[in-house]
C-alpha cells in the first residue's frame, strides 16, 4: 500500500389508445388513481426511511470504541491489527483521475465517481464525522477489513446513503488514469442484512495495473445508519471479495452500536 501523492489528494409503451371516449376517461381516472397511489407509497417509504426509531443518545468516544467489532464477530481467520496500521491503509489502485469521456453527462457523473474513489482511499465514505469516531482493522492474507463507528450529529448520514444508492447507475463502469496506467472500475449494488434505520451496500472492482503488475482489487463496501450515527465496513483486497465477513460485520456491528446507544453492554461476540 502506498501513501497518496499530494497532487491527487482530492482530485469508487407506447400508450394504448382507448376505443371510446368513455373508456379513455375511465383509463385516465384509473391512471390518476394509480399515480396517486404510487406517489403515496413513495412518500411513505421516504418518510419511513427518515424516521429514526433507534436510540438517539449522544455517542461518546468511549461508546464508539465499545461499539467496535472484534475478531469473533467476523470469524474466519481475521487478525486484528494495531490502530496505527489500520489508519495508514490506503490502496494505490484507488488513486487516479476519472476519465470524463466515459460519461454521457460528463462532469456531473465523473465527479460522483471521483468522490467514490477518493472517499474509499481516505476512509470517509459518509463524509467527515462531526462527532466521536473510532475504527478497527483486520487482516486475512491479502484481504483487509476496516470497520468504523462514527457520529454525524451535525451533518446528515442519510444524504450520503442516498448518494451511494445512485452510484451503481452513475458509475457502473468507468476508466481511471494514473500517469500512464489505466484501470477499469465497476460498481454494483449488494444486499445487506435488514438492520439499522437505513443501509446501502456496494461492490467496487478495480482492474488494471500498479507498478507494471496486473492486479484486481475487489471491495465490498457497506454503510448502516442508526439515528445520527453510522457504521461503515470496507472488506476485500487482491484475494477477491469478502462478502460473508462484510455481512457478519454489518449484522453484529449494528447491534453493538444500538446496544451502546441504549445504554446497554453489547452482547458477547459469537464463538465457533
């Protein structure tokens, strides 16, 4: 893994005709009723998404630390690393400038894709936390898992989740250039356990070369909102995706955060 160069720091029915005027009017009424119903359902879903029934106690630094997952939460052969090592993880395959020519709407879409890569490199997928923030890293072969708990009480993590939801369409496939090297990036949506107040998952695949060597980086990225707080998980590496571990981290981590916000001690981590 390399440090990011300074020059790249902030640069992942047609409509059927009715036979008669009466049937046209009837169809129009039906369509209007259906449109109203659909709008109502959409509005209800949006309102439900913005509700925060989970505890909203202020997350302290100690609380965020307590809410972090452990090796037992993700099982397999993951080994926890020192915090200083986890904070220094920056993958060079994520460095580069998005090729604007890949996009129909050019700068607008390219900007979203550049933001994705930059936020994955900088470990701030939901933006900079406005409150307490803690992270923990795990290693397994050439794969890594970074888990973060943070408070966004003066910002809105839901805005970032909504932005993430647009990326599989906006950034489904694009090219990144880094000097003479060109890499292909693909972004698809992944499902997550139905936990927290809102959630979004992505799989980001980067294919290309670094230092002249061909490589493929696969990352499963997940974010879950619990009130004004959130957890984020980034898992994967050159060995391929780590979806099972990411799913476990999301499930166990969300419950740990909810317990902390409710003033409870998180349940003991599962054991084999």
